[in-house]
C-alpha cells in the first residue's frame, strides 16, 4: 500500500484543538481553502457547535456540506487544500443511514488519493474510555477505530492532539 | 501570548501516575513544597483517595485546601514550588457552584504567571471516550478541554502520562 | 526495580491495532510463537472477536487459553516468544472471580521476568474518558491503571497505539 503524500489525519479527543490545528495547517497554504462539513444540525447543541466553527473561519473559506456524500464532495474540489471536519460525524451519519461503512471508507481513501491538493481529515478518538454499555456505541467505536487505522495506514502525516498541542505519530 | 517559564501541565487518564510524576518533579526541587488540594470529601470513595495521596507525601509538604479559590491559594504561597491536584476536581466544584468557568480559568493562569516558584498543574484527560449520554458530562468535557488548551498554550512544559510514564508534548 | 529486558507492553484504545502490532513484533522473531488468550466466549459478540483474532494468525501459532491462570500459562511455555492478549480481559476475569488483583499482578510480572523468551503484553487503555457512573467500572479502571503502571515500570519497551501506529513511550 503506497502512502498518499498530501493526506493528513488529525485525531484527538473532545475539545483538543483538532479543528483549529487543521485550519492552521491549511491557512499556511495558498487559498482557495475548502471546508467540507459533515455535521448535521439535528439539535440546538449541534447548531451552536456548527456556528462556532463557522464564525472562526475567515471569508476566504468555501464551505461544502457533505453529511453522507463525503468522497463525492472531495472529488468536486478542483483546486486548493481541503479540510474535512469530521470523520466521526460522517461515520455516525453513515451508520444511521445503514450504509456500508467499510466500502465508504475505501471510497473516501480513493477520493483523497485522487485529490489535486492537500487533504486534512479531522476525527475524534473515542476508544480510550471504559467499554460502553450499549451495543451501538461499541459498534461505533469499532467502526471508528477501523476507519482510523485504514486512513492512517495511507496518510503521510498523522497527528494526535493533546490539550491543543500536536503530537506527531507518523 | 508569552509562555510562563515555570508552568507545567501534567495530563493523563485515571491512575496513569499523574500525581506521582508531578510530586517527583517537585521533590527534585528544594523545599518548601506546597500541595494545593481541590478535592472535597463528598463520600467515602473520595475520602479514601484523599487519604492515599496524603499518606504518600512526606512531612516536608504543606497542604492547602482550595476547592474553589484556587487562584487565591496559589497567590498565597510566597516561596517554593506548588503542586495543584487537580484541575478536573476544581472544574467540577466550579460547575456545581455555577461559577464562570472561563473567567476562573483566566484568573488561574494569571495567578500561575505571578507565582514566585514553579507551578505544576495536574489534570485528567476525559475527552477520549465515547460521547457521554448526559448533557452535563458533555459540557464538563468541553469545559475541561477548553481549560486544558488555555493552560497548555501558556505552559512551558506539557506532559501526557501513559501507564505511569511521561510523554513530552511540549 | 530492575527492568525486564524481554518484556513489552502494548497499550491502546479499542480497535487501535494493538494485537496486530504485537503479532507483527512476534512474527519478526523465530517460531515457535505462543498466543495466550485470556478471553472467555461469554456471548456471540465475544465469540466473533475471538474467531477474527484466531483467523488472522497463521498455523505457526500455538494457542493457550488462560482466562485466570495467566502467570502459570506463561511459565508453561518453554521456548519462543509469547503474546498475551489481553490484560484487560484477564483483569475482568479476576475481578468477576473475586481474586486478589494486586497479588495476581505481582505474580504476572514475576512470571514475565522468568520467561525464557520475549513476552508481549497487550492491554486496553480505558482511563481517558469521562468518570463512569457505576462504581464497578470506576474500580475496574483504577485496577487497570495500577496494573499498567506496575507492568510499565518493569517493561523495557512500552508502546501506545494510535490509529494502528505505535508511539514509543519507553
């Protein structure tokens, strides 16, 4: 398996500064910058989070919404670096829509390999707590772990965020 | 934002050796050593934990209790290094008392900047598991993450503990 | 405390690639390779996981089942490297059987020190999420943290897995 030279995976816990770090990596490159949002505003809590993220980004960012069609959204970008925020919400959406998660993951990696510019994938590490009581949560963290491994194996850079600071894993 | 040269943040999971590591860092310095405890003995489980920590420290330690007034406690120390154990319990106490957490965080950092000696802040990383079901737990891990980022941005040393061993983050 | 030159601890979250990494470390050494399984097939979910792990290993592996008698299983191996998968399930079994966890941990470390070949211990980090509601889960993560610290203090190599990639802790 060859690595994808322009692919970065930014993992971290809740409020560990993942998005901010990935935004800074992108803003160090020439625009246009594309933000691919996978969040869906189901409730007020989510609406607030989305608005906060949007407010932080300058007007130089283009925003694409891709709650499910993430690989297609990446393929639609013809120039400049891409920030995907985040894989965990995309995975949630795929599971709620009962889609084939493994196939979607392979398609995502292929879309990243074909991208014309750098791609930064932001995602939540969710597997370091006590085994969850409910089976769906256990399946979710298994699927997330598999997706992270598959992406990390092909990425040229993997970063684990701790308290807003990046630790280089690869 | 300038970094605070004598400020260290020691993060880690439950029973990852955070307190022990911070104690060792302090005991390598000349006394007097001040231990600022934020724990409140609400129940027997907590009383046992507090007693265990106390028993481990030698008689050379001074102990201050500061369940809420942590910045004031730090300011009251006139000489020697300070160990704060821990930020997560302080944050819990602030939230239970419905205080302004963001303002308290800024005050804490200011108190650390003004301290005459080294300050080691111990805290729990709680954001790497599955998203909690209950809204209060979600708010808690958001606030904890924000506090950790704010402190880590100013600290000159940040350590992530794994199985009792320090990984240098900064 | 002297370190045990042939002892490796591989920690990580759910689906972080711990077993796969430990297997690769062992398969780089000459056979015979012994896999010591601590899992008990209580339910279908666990049966599937055990079958997946078994299917991945080649026919060159010997398998020992040791849900409780892990130190004895290690002592019974007379040649070649040993993979123990995993300490967290062993700890679960010890706690369900109401055994002395601290004594069992000391016995495990002694058995590793006496082993004729390299020993790789795989384990789940479970202490980086929100404090669990239930007291048993809290006790479990405390015991797991203590066991990890005790083992890591004696191991010559400690690896923290992130997205299938090893971070060297020691």
